[in-house]
């Protein structure tokens, strides 16, 4: 007897169901407008060192694949400014 590949078991069906949410009375994130303007976040690690996260606008971000490539360009710009 061949297994019916289109058959979904009850437990699999339960996993596929998405719960319904009621958003009546929900309010917009109060920081949404600030985030759209651009934000900088500083993370202080347990060893005391800091990491800074800066949001790039989508038109700029599409030109870079990684933080390393962004940092390389910015370091070059800073170095040129100092000379």
C-alpha cells in the first residue's frame, strides 16, 4: 500500500494553523517615528566593551553585503578627511 503524500495528520494540521489575534485597542510603537529618522544603539557587553549599531537607509544598505564592507568604506572616508 502506497502512502498518500497529500495526507496531513491531525498533529501536522495543528502545526499549520495560525492563531487569530485581536489588535483592537493596539497603539503604534511610540518609538516608530524616531526609528524612521535613524537610530543608534549601543550595546554594553558583560566585559564592558561597547558595540554600536546604526541603521542604514535602504538605498544605502543595498550597496553593502556586510558590516565589514561598510566599515572599510567609512574608515577610508575618515582617513581622507584627516589628511
